[in-house]
C-alpha cells in the first residue's frame, strides 16, 4: 500500500445557496481543489462524488458522470458514493484505497448536497429515510428525534446536563463566526439561548431534551480534495498532508437492538482502526473534527474515540478542554453545528478543515498551534456506519 | 374492534437472542433459524422524545415517540398518546395497542401505539 497525500483542497461557503444547482456547487469546490493542487489543465484518473440525496431532492441521478463531463475531466472514471450522512467519508475512503492500491495516481474526491430547495418538512423526511422503514420510519421518527432519545439516555447514565450541551453549542458557533465558509456565522450569547425568558422563543425544543441550538442547520454546500501518492510529490508548494489511517465500522440500524444504546460501538471501532493504521494514539492528535450534528454527539464521540473517559466529555467541554488552546481542540471549523451539514459534503469538508489546520494556514483565531496530527469522524445513520480518518503533516 | 399488536419478533433457536426487526442471521451467533415471538403484556418505557419539527406526512404540532420493552423482552419503537404536559418518564409502564400511526397516500398505516397505563 502506498502512502496517500492530500495535495489540493477546496470548499465553497455552506449555507442557503439558491443561486447554485447541486452540479454548480460540486464544480466550484472541485475547481478550487484542482487549482489548490496546482494541477492546471492536467486531468485526474478518477472522481468519487459523495452525495446522499440528489435522487430524492433534485430528481437527478448519476451526478459523478455529469460532473466529469462538466469539468472536462473525461475520460476519468467516475462514481457517486451514497452512504447516508457518511457519503462524504465513504467517497474519501474510496479515493484513498484507489490511490493506495496503486491503481490510480490522481483522484478527485468531492462531496456535496443541496438541501434547502425543499421545505424543512421535506428535508426532515428525506433525512429520516435512512431509518428502518417498518420499525422506525412509519412512526414519524426523525434524526433529531433519535438524537433526543439518545440524549435522554446519556443524561441518565452519565449525568450530562444542558450546561454541557450549551458549552458545545457556544464553542462551535463562536468558531463558526470566524469561519468564512460557515453556514451560521453568528456567535451565541448564553443569555439569549438559556438564561433569559426569551430563550424559550429563541431556542425552542426541537426534540426534547434537545433544543434548536443543539442541532446543526440544514445546509447547501460542497467540498473537494485531490489525492495522489506521497512518493510522486517532489517539490510541494504547500506542506503535504497524508491520510495516515482510516477506519470504518457499522452497528445495528435501530437503536433499540443495541445492548447499550449509549455505546457508539462503530465510532470506537472506526477510530481504533484509524489509530492503529496510523500508528498513533488519541493523545497524539492535536485537532479533531467530530460529527456534531447534535451537541450530544460531539460529547459522546469525544469519549468514544478515546480523548476522554466515558462520562467525562461533557465536563471537558464545560472546562474548555475542547476549545482552541485546550488539551484537544474540537471542531475549530464550527463543526456541523455552525459550518453546516450538507449531508454528502460533510465527510469531505471535515478532511478539508483538518488539512488547513495541518498546513498551518488558518488565521490564529482558529489555528491550532503547530498541529501535526488530526482526526475526523463522519457519523452515518444514527451511528450505524461511521468513518474515521487520521491525517498527518509530512515534512519532505 | 381492537386489533392485535402487529409486531413479530424473532428468537434465535440456537442462542435465544431476541430480534426485532427481522434479520436473516442472528446478530449474536449467525444462526438462521428463529421462532416467531409476539410481544406480551405491558410495555416499559426505555427512552422517549417529543418531536416538534415533524417530517412530511405529519400535520400536527408535535409527536411523542418512545422505545419500549415488553414484559417478554421484545423491544420496539412506538407512538405515545400522551398530552404535551403529561409527566412522562423513563421506566413508566405503558399500555400497547395497534392503531393508525400515519396516513400515507390516503391509506392508514398501522403501528404500535402506547398509552400511559
């Protein structure tokens, strides 16, 4: 297996992008990544597109084929990868394996989703289609609903409180306000969402015990990477970052069939595999992008990947250990909570964010000083399909 | 007329693990043979949520959904018929029934309904 480097990254600002089609967004992010890689007019061998919902939301299929045509990348191999909210991570994995195996040398990985052109009612239903059709979906369960049930269990078992959840929401929105690519560029005041009587209106219950500001927004957006073998890089314009490890694991589709529904086994396994492959341990990681579709998930994932003991993640967030300058800064992009969650784009965007961190090219308000190793967790379903990537800065 | 609960769970003939929904192989031992099991008795609430941002197909203000465990160990999700202010809590015993849980394309869809006992 060859070491695989990320030589180009690109992203467009996430949010509501009424003026762009899904293909526009995928194309813009791809061109940014190709330019960042310095490829000029050079082609790529293959293109992997992570997308969950174009068939449902845009009534458009085979978008990878459309993208290579639009970008004049013919006759590159092209595939769309659908794996729920882990579609982006799965696209990265496919690109990684294709280059690592020696089959392809230059691969473009893109993730994108256009969710805001349908009503919230429809978007919520679209995301819920990943639940079990007979045992869950028919009841009207939503992903915030599953997260609400999970949060209640986590609160009872580990003593998590709204204070812990608010600490995550405030940190991530503070970072989002500093990120020009973020969907929600607005810092929160504790008074506005929790302390004042107006917080009932500002921050209503979405799926109790979760409130509006515990959840990520519904976003449009796209992100892209260019991968190549590390051995082919001679005089890099930017410090190369390698994908030193990856892992992927699955769990039961329904929460009710898990022996302990608070145990996110797939997160633990995926992270362990990624650490083992990279020959690193959780304490070697300097910055992480975790899948905080809901504030509780950042806390739970920070424990399941091994940054904190079970039951300690909430306290760590409250004590500032996950902030810039803390022991393990998490979601310095703002995370899904503020950067946004165009589902198919997220797994790719997380890798883009970590590459920026490891290249040391972010403004100091978001840059983790001298970061060498980073981790991403892309969480599909409700933890039933999870991808982890460990990235490492390389000095040539 | 009261409808029987339409849930069928599956008990592995080899190791006894209960499954719902259906799996072709046992999640514990990979065995492919199961005995069908019907949920029995009342249902104890394991967790729940009240959802206020509902998906397409639900034209109402909120929906209460929970996961319960029946007296014979079968676990399932269902809709809970409880007023917004009802002090529902984990561990409550609920009375199960089989009733309309949504209407899709003009057709009633039946599922597990739960009422505070």
